[in-house]
């Protein structure tokens, strides 16, 4: 089964029109059955947020929750608000408990930074992180090409399989060591995650630009590119029970139409709450 959604539910003006922010998640679920929560990367979210989001979505709706940045090594020059890894992971588990209890937690996503390269130290970091996630499904997304170098690609995939990591297949610009190729391989039989970031090669590494986050994800996939992904997903589906696909090219309102087009190419109906479409009348 292939499920398609977007990263975040609050920023897609092209999807909501004049709907109030508080009504956006219920409206979103009329279009897409999954969403990736990005706010959890910047801060472990209050339990009340997840309680609210769970209550606003249909029973079959699923959340992908990004791991807090302290769990992925992003805080090299920033303050980590937790004194120990144990305290940090405990806070994260407590935070997502309502989603898990409701049966709406698809996975936690560990998106690692570009400097997280393929070393013995980082392999051990991955092993420890997976252990700390207990029974929560966890996906890994690399941003350093060394994990998929010719000599390490098969070893990386074997390691993820052995440790029970969900593989994240990324579509992104091929822009040096801080990007990875498309590797459409499942490492668990249950779930594979696919994140479509766009292919803005020029903007991918412009971290010194004042608006670099917007520039990085400024891209509209063509019908030809989406058709290639349709075929790739159908092949990948043969080796994995569920595929979760999200569009992250949000900068100029391209994620929603691209996701809708891919749904159409795959013959997927869309969201889980069709009655909520009345909000758009």
C-alpha cells in the first residue's frame, strides 16, 4: 500500500484558502492520510499538542514524527536542553505517547546532518539510537553520500536491515558529499519511507543565503519525473508492505499539486475524511 502526504500541515496555503490555522489539520486529512511532523525536530513537543492532533484526525491517519535534533547530532554548537541522552529520549517517548496509544504513529524519523558520515563511531551512534527507541519504529535518512559509496552501499543496507532501521529513500539534488543518491531499497518488510525534496541543485548547499531553507526546497516536479517515481514506487511496493511518501518541496506551494498528481498517477483516492471537504465549499 502506498500512502502519500506532505511535510507539515500548517504551511500549505494553496490547500486551505481562508481556513483558520486551528482547522487545518482536520482539513488536511481530507486530502492526505499521512503527515510528517517537523516541529518535533526543533523541540520535543508538549503532550497536549499530540493529544489535540490525534483527536483531529480519522482513525486510520498516521503521523511520522521527526526525532529531536539532539537525538541526531545537530546540536554541535547549540544548547541541548537535556543533560543526558537518557533524559532526552525519555522526554521524546513521553511526548509521542498519545500518538502511539492511538495507533497513529507510523514511525520516528532520524534525519542526520551532512557531517554525519560513514564511520565506526557513527555506526555505533546508530546502534545506540535504535536501542533507545525501544519498540517505536524508526527510520533513518542520511545526508552524506559516504553511506552509499560503491564500497559501503551494500554494507549500509545490510546494517539497517540487521538493526531494524526503516530505510528512507530520498530524492534530492546531487550536489556533492552533502547529498545522497536515490537508493530504492527496503530494509524492513513492513515499511519504507520516501521523501521527495525536489532537485534544486543550485540552492541545495546555499546555507549562507539568508533565505536558504526556502531556496533549498524551491522546485516543481514535472509529470515525467513523477511518472518515473510512480514506476519506482510500484517496484518498491513488491518488497515492502507499506510505502509512506511525503513531498518536502514546500517553498512555493509545489508540494500539494505534486502530491495530488502522484496520487492520480497511482490511482490513489487521497485522504481519509472526505466529508471535511465541505470546508472548501
